[in-house]
C-alpha cells in the first residue's frame, strides 16, 4: 500500500476552522451568563443604595440628619425625602461612585417608608421610577420586589 501524503496546509485550515467554531459556541453560551451576572450586580448596588437611604432616614428620625438650606442634593418636606446618589456617597451612606440617580423616600407613614429609585450606570442598566418596598439582607432583589409605578 502506498502512503498518501497529506497536505499540511489543509490540516492547518481544518484545525483553525474547528477552533473558530468552538470559540463561537463558547461565546454564545457564556454571553447570557455574563449579562445575567452584570444585571445581578446592578440589583445588588440598587439594594445598597436603599440601605444607605435607610441609614439616612434613621438619622432623620433621630433628628441627626444635618442638611444645609442650600443643599441641592437633598429635599425634605412633610411627605418625602429626596436624596441624590452623590449625596449618599459624599456622606458615607453609600460607597460606590459609579452610579448616578436619586432616591425618594415617601414618609407619610414614617414607620413603613416606601422607596422610589432612579438609578443608572450607563445606558445598559437603568431603574427609572421603580418602587422598593422590602428587600433581603443578602442583596437578593427580584422582579417581584421592584414594581413599575
């Protein structure tokens, strides 16, 4: 029997095609997982904003929240308290500077406040006017907790 010589260029092309195909499959399966992970991180950060606003609310209840009259990052009236994310960050209620937005706390019932969050990191992740009534201490937020208003 004769030994047939194989062209090394053809073998190289076949290996490259197989590698490209494998990489495409891996990317297609991992992209949804990465998106879900980024969404979960965003929800955890939203959770942290609410916790920071709760700390500020507790200081307000104890009359320890000091706000200058010309502060444009905070508004307080009989029905609600509004705070920007920058205010929470500047006063050590919240520790991440990558997010922008504000949080409104409805204090008609001071013992059962309702939080409305406007939060964005980029055009990709955004909460606009979502109400937040309860949350867990583990950073778990699901769509059942955040309600469109």
